C-alpha cells in the first residue's frame, strides 16, 4: 500500500482533470495547474519545493519545446501563405494518386520521426498533410493519423532520438541491429495504426480541418515559387542538419571545427531557426513578398500557437510535480518482484511510468534501470529488450503529456476525440510493437 498510494493520487488527479476540462469546461491551462498543485499536496510536497517544481516544470518544458513549436509553426505558416505547401500537395497528389496518399505520408512520417524531435516533425508535417488532404478532397484525419503514427513510432524506436539513444546505452544494444530489427517492428505497427485503424474510426470524416494558414487561393499564383524539390528541401533542413551532426560525430574528433559547427547547426532550435530564415527569403523576398508580409506570417503563426504553448507549459508543471514526488520510484518498487518475462516486464513498467509522468524518455530510462540487470539472468537479447521498452514508451498518452495537448489544441478536438485518434494510434503502435518483439524473441 505504501507504494500504491502515490499512484492512486495520480489516477485521481487525472480523473479530476478530465472532469474539469470536459464537464466544467475549465480552460486546460488553468485545470492543469490546479491539478498539479493538488497532486503536490496529496503527495506531501511542501510549498517551498512546490514553487521550485512549478518553475522547473514550466521553464524546462517551454525551454525544450516552446521555441521549437513556435519556429515550426512559423515555418509552416510561411510555406502556407505563399503557396509552397499547396505546391508540394499538388505534386504529391498528382504523382501518388489519392489511393496511395496514405502510404506516402506514412513513409514521410518515418523519415521525419527518425531524424527530428517529435515536436519539430509534428509542426512541420501537419500543415503539409492538411494541405495534401485538402487538394485530394479527402477528410484530413485519414492522412493525419498515418503521418503521426509513423512519426511517433519512429521517434520512439530509433536513434538519434534521446530516448532510444539512452536505451541503447543502458542495455548495451547494437545500434545496427536496433535499426534492422526496429524496421521489422515499425512497419507492421504503423500499418496497423496508420492504415487499418482509421477504417474503424467512425465520424473522423466529419472533423473540421484546422486553420493552419490564411490561404487566399486566388493570389497564390502571383508568387514566384522555386521547384518542387526546393520547396520540399526547406522544411527538411532541420532533418538534414540533425542527421549531419550524427554522422559527423562518428567521424570527427569532438571539439574540432567541423564537429562544433554541426553540433551547433544540428541542435533543434538552431536548425529550425535556419530553416525559418531560409524560408523567409525563398518563400518571402524571392517569391515576391515584402519583409513586412513575411513578418505578418510569423506573427499570425505565433498568435495561432500561443494557446498550445501555454497549455504545454502547464502540462510540464503537472509532469514535474509527478516526477519530483517520486511516483516513478514507487511504481518501480511495486513491480520489481514480479516473476515475468523481462520483455513484457520492461514494456509494462514503461507504460505505467509513461502514464504517471507523461514523459516517454523518462519512463523508458526508468524502466531500463530496473530491467537491465535481468539481461544476464534471463539471457535475453539486449536489442529486443531495448525495442520492447521503447514500444512501451510510445503507448497511449494521458492528459499530463504535452503531445496529447498538441494534438487536441492543433486540431480543436474534444478530449474524447483526442483519445479516439491520438490515443488509439499510440496504443496500437505500442501493443503491435511489443507483439512483433515477442515474435522475434522466438527466433533470436
């Protein structure tokens, strides 16, 4: 009971959060802050510690995600307002055909998920996918679900993302095998979550498309846009810089000029800033727009994303309260003595901690510390254990997760619709991922 009580308070808090936002119609940011304070007091946190935790949670989350979200939104707005997104959408629709579009965005999602932070990929890919859906005249959610399923799963399983990198190190897994077996895990899971799932989700064809750009279709033809490949390359610049940094780090000495340059350019904030600056020129000045007009696009993007940013910050406070209260340690202590396959144990420990803390990387690393000592005891393959843990970190998210609120607020969904779309695609990604790992364990 000693270890269960802190977990129970978190469950009660999430139930109260749902009541405040769904029934009482309280603003999500205010509700999250109130619930965070409630959990802190129930877990016995003193007021001095709570004040520091609130500052740390909001500051840490907004510091890591806030600028990324804003720059990503600005990049998407610049592309949308000058018609670059529409040009990309037109080209993809013309070459893929409507029936193959979902497979195309699935592949794009995997590429972005491997190479970019989730928040960056989300903010760059979503406007493109919505534009593609608009051009193809199909409900946008039928393309958003496969795109996000692919981004989320690839982000959770493959280096150089922080969670997978930490797991590879903790388990001593072979990076090459992680990519090889990871593809075997990713393909069936994103097909189930991205292609099959939408067929069973009734009503998603009625969701109103979000307004991610102020498009005046009659004026788009007046802009001088570069060729399709250039339009596509600019939003991919952050991915190019991040992958370049990873490659350079393996072939040059740390501290060398080349390493330092790519380390700087490969950081998420800097790479996105460079992409925005390039977009301001290519999709602004060179396209025939004034600096003032490009600035208006960025201002519009910031206004449109401000609510999302503040809600994410409040979610960071809720997460930090749970982390500082030691809920993860209590969960670990409660399940450590169970007699179960280390693959399944790692998965469920990660799932529970993810639900409690709202952080995929934190849950995976915590589970790794518990399960890693079992590798020699059970003679389990480190790569499979890493993939099982990573799959657990990508499970259905709760309202204490920043990604949950990004999905809800970006598409103006209800709580129920967010669980129905984002929640189910994450759950299927996670469960199918574990299933494939268990099947692989029969042969490896």
